[in-house]
């Protein structure tokens, strides 16, 4: 993470020195003095330089309009009404996890006579890794931004006078606690031990910083309704947004969803001459598919990207739900 | 955020260095200190190079932790010998040992190898009074982190014995610490111990 620095001066010779984020010691390149940073509880504060202008933010936003299943006339009908930059505060942490997870997994295999055998396979897995974590340090409201994606760029407080800054409102201790639990659960899942008999994980917070990150907010209207996008002030990429969905695509998808649901139910009824439970499974499958399709398209008039608190079902989430419903049914049938 | 010049807590000389290090060494009065809230002097030892070692010499910092342990129970699939046994004094499963934690910035596998090697067999050396112009590898790990990792080293030693470790119920207490600089030679195949 040596990609970030802040300009400061050496107290011994006055030369300009740069501080690597989260590090407590540094060296003066002019006089070789060892320097120590006495920060606020070891938290380094940095700000990224804004690299995007008004036109760039609008362009990124309009480009986003034309991608995916958004209303096809959005580019023609959509009207940008407001474009402004803000600084959002984020906590950023680096956490090391060292330890062991021991246990076993059960492997099932079927022999030539069709008998199922269970085998207990013992496992011992070492975990030794660094995990990065970021989280917004204020209430993001309806911006759809909760964590940082980009971690590199020029840092400077030079834009602080021009760009309104959101105050950090969440506590350092809470951020550290969440960074620790995030690292721990990621370490745990990386070990892939399904039945745990012993877990000894050590979670060492290594670096913590407060990062002020520039974000452009673009508000626009489409057929009298308000929508928005946010654009990364460093990379120029769209971070989050809400947009009207495409009505044609929606009606096609609803038709497809309904027919698949109906088909599953119909197959169930036909097969019921073979076995009564098949009919129930078929009806159940049809019902679930219809419900998920309905749930998705009830909000489907809007396409949403980003980390929103109350996010309507997204396409990928709906597909995942359909898959898990299929799995549950498969297991029930077995 | 405020930047201060690091000075020796004993003689107040500024510490000059070409490399970033969490441990500050004053060559005027031979005092090692670290900063954790305030300046704190550290107990340390420097091990003598063996006469035959040739190549680029370097001192690697280790946290040597004097620990006591009590083993309550343990289970292993397909094996039973365990390493802590060799430090056990009593039948009740308690004993003491020195755990060596490499304090330099090593990749996980080197870190693990050095920690296990020097903990399994404690290094024997004649100590010397100064570094004699030999480069020191910077320390990147605080004592607090080393104490956390002591447990990791113990479990790693046990897990690396034959068999698959399933459970180890024990407790570990760190009773004292010292910084130990051990001699190494940088070769083409990496670091070689030069004790
Ligand atoms: Zn200087
Ligand atoms: Zn001194």
C-alpha cells in the first residue's frame, strides 16, 4: 500500500517528506533523520485529488445511461439538472490474520453397486494473510456508496477549499471492529473447512486511515421522475446510479418468467400420473418462479447499480434466487 | 498529525538511518528503543557471526518471547507425538519455552519457516556488543503483534507434526521479551543462517 503519500516537512532540516499512509515512522531523504508521526490514535488522514471536471462527470453518466437494460430513449429524453462534487470520508484498514482452522469434511461417494459411502477427511489449514477493508465513515444517504473500490491516486488537500466535505460521523473503534470481523470471516471462508473442531485465529489490525475521496453527483430527470448517478472523482468511473428500466425488455422477461413458471406447474401435473409428489414439486416450482419474477418486476421500472441500503432486486440477485430455489426443490425431490 | 524527530531516550542524540525501522538504535550509547505511546528502551542481544560465513552479512531482528504453557487436551487424526512434549516439565502438561518471532518484513512462508526453526531449536551463540558496521534488517513488527503470533507458532509446530491436528486445548502466557539480532548471510538462494 505504498501508493499514497501526503506532503509534510522534516522538523530537523525543513525538507519536504512524504508519509506513507498508515506508517508511523519515516526517513528524511535529505538529512537521514528518523521521523515519527504522532497522529490521532495512529490514524493517518489523507485526501485524494479530484481529477474529474463537470463535463467528465456528465459524460461518464451519459455513457452509463446507454449501457444495460435501461430505457432506450434515456439518452434522448434524459435531462441532467445538477452536477456537483463532494468529498466523502472513508475508513480504510489493513488487517493481518494468522492462525489455524482444523476440522474435517464428509465426502460421499457411490460404489458400483449403488451404495453410498461416507468418508471423514480430517483437515488442518493454516491462515496467514493480509486483508484490506474500507467503509464509508458517514451516512451516505441515497448515494449508493458504502466502500472504496480504487486505492491509488495522487493525494493532496489542495481541493479541500473548493469541494464541500462530508464530516466523518462513525467511530474509529467501530471501524476497527468491523475491519477485524471482515478479515476474520474472509480468512475463515478461505480455509474451506466445513466442520470445524478447532479454530485459533489472530486478527492483527495493521493500518488504519481516514480517506477523503472525491465523488461527483449527477442528478437528472426522465419523464418527470428524478434519478441520479455518482462518478468516481479519481478514476472517472460511475460508482452507483438509478435509472429507468426498459419497458420492452421487462415485458419480455415477465412473459418468459411466467411461461417457465407455468410450464413447471404443467409438467408437474402431467407427471402426477407417475408420482403424486412430482405434482406437488412441480406446482411449488411454478409458484416460486412466478413469485420471484413478480417481486423483481414490481420494482423493475428502475435499474439500480451500487451499494444502496434498500436495494430492489437486481437481475443477478434474481438469477441467484432462482438457482437456489431450483436447488431446494432438487433436494426436496431426492 | 505531527511529525517529530526521533531521539535516543538515553543520550538525546538524533537517530539517523537509511532505512525505515520500528526499532531505533543509538550507536552513540548502544541503546535500542521503540515508540509505543512514548519512548521505551528495549532489552536486546546481538549474536556473533560464525567464523566461516562468507557473503553479504545481515542481522535479522527476532522477538524472543519467554513463554509458559499448559496443555489440557489434544487430539490428532493419524499421529500422536507432539512437540510441546519436549518442553514439558511435569506430568500435568505444563512447561516453558522460548518462542522466536521474526520481526522483519518477511513473506508468510519465510516468516513461518524462521519462526518454527528457531523455536524448535533455540539458537546458541556468543553475544557481541555492537553491530560492527553490519547491516540490520528493519523490524516491522511490534512486540504486541509478536505476542499475538506466539500462539500461531505453537499451533503451527503441532500441526506440522505427522497426522492431522483436530483439537488443541492449551493456554500460553508470555512472561518476558527480548529483541535478538541473529546473523545471516544473503546468498543467491536467499537467507542462510550464519551462527
Ligand atoms: Zn531532514
Ligand atoms: Zn544514545
